[in-house]
C-alpha cells in the first residue's frame, strides 16, 4: 500500500479497522469499504462533489451500456501499458474503474473522488480496488508510486501527476472530442460554441509529452425518456438550462453523436536526486 496521511504526509499503515500514520492521525474504513482521506479543512463545501441524484443518474446510464465502447477501449489501452499500479481519478460511481480493474487483475489499483456519495456506491461493487474519498489536488499517495493515472472526463492536476508518477508512467486521458453530444448541445443552446478537443495539451508541464492519441465515435439513440434525463443529469449542461428548454429536450427521442479522444501522456522526467 502506497497511501500517505492527508494531514502530515507520513506513510499510512493498516491499524484496527482503518489506517493510521506515525503521528497518530487515523482514518476508519467505512462499512462500504472505502477510506475518507479528505479532511474537513481541505473541503470547499460541506459535502463536495456529485450528490446522490447525480450519482444515480450516471449509474443508470452507464449500467445500461450506452458508453460501453468507451470503457472497453479505455481498458484495452490501459492493459497495453501493463502498469503494476494505477489510479482512477474522479472515479464517480466506478463504472470505468471496474473495467480497468478487470483488465489489470494483477496490478494494485486505487480510485478516488471528492464525492462521498459516489465512492460509497462504487466501493461495494469492486472491492479489489482501494477506494478513497480524496482530491486530485492533494493525492494521498506516495511520490513515484504509480505507473498509470486514468482520467475519464475529469480535470488533472499536473503537479500532483508529476509527483506520483514514476518515470515512464503516464496519464491515460479520456475526454470529449469536437462533436461529442453535438445534437444535445444544439437543442439546449441557441449558439453552440466549437469545442477545441486538444486544448488540454497546451497545459502540459515540462517532463510530459503526448505519446499516443486516437478517437472513437458512434451514434447513440436516446429512445427512452429515462436515458435522456440521465444523460442530461450527468453532464454540466443539465444545470445550465432553464426548465422550459430542458422539457423540450426530454419530450422526444433523438440520436446523439458520442465522440471522444484518448491520450496517453507520458512522464519522461527523471526524479530529483537527494
């Protein structure tokens, strides 16, 4: 285990029914199987992240298989890298995490999200993964302890990625391509702004380089109102539109384009020598 204390950064070891560091900071293991390593002083709100309704909407939509091709290709790309240790950031309800765990059965896997509601549900589904309520901005993991970080529609703190990744490890990023959910956006907004799907590459710090990129797209019928409601609830678009426009979108079946890109961004830097 490569966990560190979120308060003092000392190594965490198993103690009773939880974790503890040498400075006597302790963290219980919740009955669902996760550890809460997000101290109250690091929270921006009382209960950060997705609420229960948003988590359930995402769970229904993903469990219905609508994004199965995305998860399948993500797992294939991760397996090609054959990491010994990996982390899924912004893991949500754990759909993609489960695919990664199945593809990497011998690797040490971690998953985290700032939403306790999300992690609480995901930990019960995939107990072979170490589940954490934690923040990407303060990863409770030792430096140079990971070989792969998976980011599925989640922001990346590159300073933390550089700290926890070993040389030769990298970030496997799954993000929206230019036409992702274009038809939905056209229904929601009078003017649809063009999305630049490679803008994240402008933020790469020294020591990181793009080693592989590919795209995947397909048409997705949204035949049921439940599917349309769930998709809207799990995207930022859902809370940006008024009730009238929302009802117009939900009223009739339509198809959307699912278009994503996968980037393998490698850490080529050499760790500093003491």
